[in-house]
């Protein structure tokens, strides 16, 4: 089942940050304190925008009052913007004539004032008006006008709002490539300016596109993200549409109980907001979910309620959905005559609309089955042909138009032939029978030719799809190979840095071993010399033996230390998955801090940094993958040392590089902090640092996989968190949070 209820997103506003109710309260206070009547009207126009998202009746009432106030003051600009604000209420109540009249008045005002930003808002509103009526060709044309004007005015807000809205028209025409192109452009902009509210609308639309592409996993992820954000920010209209579209998604995946629950939530919220169109659409989905649970009587009751609401709202696709739901329920009850009536009303509801999708194709298939059950085989064949044409041409609107024309021609020819047969019967019964036989043969030939054409067309499409699939699979295999090579390169780079650190680190215990071995050799010589004397001094011998014992302990201690360092290197270089172990994080962190430091020293003997540690002595051991977590620590410390080194090269004098490493327990989690006073991270790229292949280092100095792999190790391998805070030119701090159990 496909869901095309995306039109509300045409209202997505670029303002974000507070819940609507809080913003409206703040606006009411500003309106009372307004310094002039025109300023008061401007604030009322802003209030209308927020009310459109939570209660259409309130929005309409305030907009009407604002229009009357502006007319009394002869404040034309305020009147025009208030009329645009009133458009939403008219559209969602199905009063398109009144909506169009309002826009015509606003257009005359903007033209007379030479108000080009106002014209941009007007074109956007026309796009919404036609979109609500399912006239997507006209809607797209007006959004293209909006985009062109916004570019001329350098109005980024209007431009990206038009991007996300024109995407809806392309989506409704099954042009998913164009839809995603514009949605992603808008999302990138809203992420850059940290506009969470507009991101919420975009995630909802992206979820709908993925759903139409049968990518249910990405669709569910995007819709749930939109739902959670809308609840956090208090955006009720997005919450409403997220519920409705999740109901559709779960109906597709045959999770009918969940589908019904989300549909009823959407219907309840739609009623609360005064939006009969979405309330009707949601009840239609709820009815289908109940029918699929064999609760047919309850489903029929809800479907009748949906029909009444849809007729009242006068939105074509909602009318289609309501009658289609009733047709399906009646078909499941084997009441085929009644089902046919409702299916025909459903298709009449979208007559003249610029939308055809898989769901509509399925409806024609159901109608064909109903005709067949009632013995009307000619109509059954016509409906089946339409269903097949839509299914084969879901992404080619030219083919859809051909399918529609084919059906219309067939109906016309059939009526003409029946008329000729009736006239022939009046002339002579024998001649009439011959004519009917001839017509039957002609119809059979036409049907055979059409069926053959459809079969050949489908064969060509299948061959093309197979070829495209093979190309995509080949490209995917090449990408995966390249990715594996880059990941291996990153691991080898990490191993190289670790080896350099180990080489310097292991030199220290080896020096101790050599020194104590030399001293022990001298002590043995002294002991032998003392032993050869006639009068042996037992006290001296005991002192020498005690020194030897102490030296051997030192040699053993530093030998174990070198052994541990070598084992760490071997474990770090393993390609197989490591095992979870109970690990002392203080020792692990200190060990990799030394290894990273000596690795930097190996590459640059002039490198120097002040190391500050603050390890929690009471920190309990944690079950982790020590080798994998060591990779994370090595990467974070290498980045910290690199940042301080880069800043040292820039500032040279007066700068003391410092890296601070600390551990602590907070609640049921342990934390490892790595903080440096180096170059910091620019705010514009901070959100990208965990993305694969993104790096701020010069070309050839980094693969861009270090932080990406570290993020996966912490979040997926340890179910923890990896977060960063930074101020450009001042500091960077990474925090690794791991669950205790």
C-alpha cells in the first residue's frame, strides 16, 4: 500500500528552536506591547504561521481578524501576508475556490507594491494550492518560479523551502530520483544552520520517498526520527503525519495491529487540529488494518466515517482512499456489487489528478476481480489492463497516460459497437448476429494485440532491469573492495604508529635489563674473589648475594614489562576478532598513551608535549575488547598529539602544548577523556568528523577512517558513546563512555 499524504509539508517553516505553544505565548505578549498597528499586524501574521501547525480553526479566525484590521488601516502588505496565511485553512478544509480568490487579491497587492519577496511567498502558496488538489504539474511549475525568484533575491530560506516542497510534487509523480535530490539539498542546508524544526519536516518526506521505493527499513528509520523530533520540538502537524505514514508502512509489512494503532493516533490528532482530510485518510488506513485482522464489521463502520469526512474536506486523494478502503472491505465480505460502486467512486475522486501509483494499480486489480465475480468480464478485462499498465509503467508518466487513453478508447469503441449492434437488430436478426460475431472477433483481435504489446513491453523492461541490476551489483562489489582496502590501510597505519611507539617504549625496560645484568656480572666476580680468600667474610658474601637477588628481581620485572609490550603489539596486529575480557582501563589507557607518545617521538624527535593524567584509582574493571578499544585510544591520542604539534608550528613562541588523559565513573558508566589544547575543530565540520573518509588533514596524511572506525568500535562493539566537544583554535576533547555491565 502506498501513502501519498505529504501535502502538509508544503507548510514547513524555516523557524525553529521552541515549542509552538511557548512561541505563541511570547508572540501574544509582543502583540500587546506593539509600538504601532502595522507592527502588531506583522506579529499577527507570524502567529498565524504557528497556529497553522497546531489548530486550523484558530489560524483561520486570527487570519480573518488580521485581514479586517489591515484593511481598516489600508496596510496592503499586511493584508496580503494574512491572506497567504489563511490559505492553509481553506486548503485543508477543501475550500479551494476561496483559497484561489485570496491568492489573486494578494498577487495584485504584491505586484502594485513591487514586493518581490512577497511574490516568492505567493508562488510558493500557488504551488501548495495546486498540490492539495493533486495537480502536481502545475504545483511543480510554481515551485520552479519560487526557486528562480529566491535565487535572484539570494533568499536561502525561501530557496530551500521551495526545494523541499517541489520534491513533494516529484514524489507524487513517482520521480523519486528528483524528489531525493531536492530533499537532500534542503536537509544539507538545514543541518548547516542547525535548524532542527525544518530537519524534522525533511526526515518525514524522505521517509515517504523511501516507502514509495519499497525501502521499508530506511523509511521506518526516517519516519521514527521525524516522529521523535516532532514530539521533542512540539510540532504537532509532523507528529500527525508521522503517525499516519507509519500506519501505512506497517500495513505494507503486514503488522496490522501496529498499523491500526498508529492510524487511530493520527485520526485523533487530526481531529484535535481541525484537519478533516488527514483524519479521513487515517481512518481509511485504520479500517484496512482492521479488515486484514478479519474485523470486518468494525472496519466497515470506520470506513463509512472516513467517507463522510473525506467528502467534507474535498481533497481528491483522501476521497479516493476512503472509498477504496470501503471497496476493499466489501470485497472481503464478498459483496462484490457494492464493492464495485465504491471503487468507481474512489476513481472518480482522483479524476483529472496528476498522480498514479502502485496502490492505485492494486485498486484497479481489486475492481477487476469484483467485475469478474459478478460475471462482467469485459469490464473486468478493462480494469485488469489498466492495473497492468500502471504496474509496468510506475515511473513513466507517458506510459500511464497511454494506459488511460487505451482504456478510454476501449470504452468508446465498445459503446459504439453496441449501438451498431442494436441498430442492426432493428433491421434484421440474422444481420445483427453476424455483426455481433464480427465485433466479437474484432474485440478478441484487439485484446490479443494489446496483450501481446504489453507482454513485449514487459519483457523489454525486465531485460533493462536485469542489466541495471548487474551493473549496480558490479559497482557495489568494487566499492566494497575499495572500502576493505582503505580500512586495511588505516589498520596498517595504526599498526605502524603503534610499532614505532613500542620500539621506543621497549627500549626503556631493555636498558634496565642490560644495566642490571652488567652490575650482576660484576657482583658475581666480587663473590668469586671473596670465595677464594682464606678468610671468607660471610657478611660481605651475604650482601653481594642480596644485591644479586635484588638485581635479578629487577631484571625479571623489566623483562615482564617488555614481554607485556610485545604481547600488546601482537594483539593489536591480529586480524581476527578479539575476545571480551575483564580489563583495567587505567592500565590500558596509560599503556596506549605512552605508545602513542613514543610513536610521535619516533616520527619527529623535536616533538614535545606535556602529558597530564588523572586516573580514578577506584575505577573498577570493565568487560571490553581490549585490542579494539586500544585502537580507539591510539587514534584519539594520535589526533591530540597531531593537533598540538600543528599549533606549535603555527604559534612557535608562548604556547605550551598539553594533552590531558583522565578516567572516572559516572553512574553506571565509565568515562575516558582525551583533551588537548591544540588547533580545535571548526564548527562547520564538527558534525562530519565521524563520517567515513572525512579528514581535515592534508592529502596523503590521513584516510579519514580513523574516527569512523573508532566510532563503530565504541558504539557497536561496546554499546557505548563517543562524543566530541571543541572550540576552534582553543581545545578539543573526546569522551568515550562505556557501560559497566
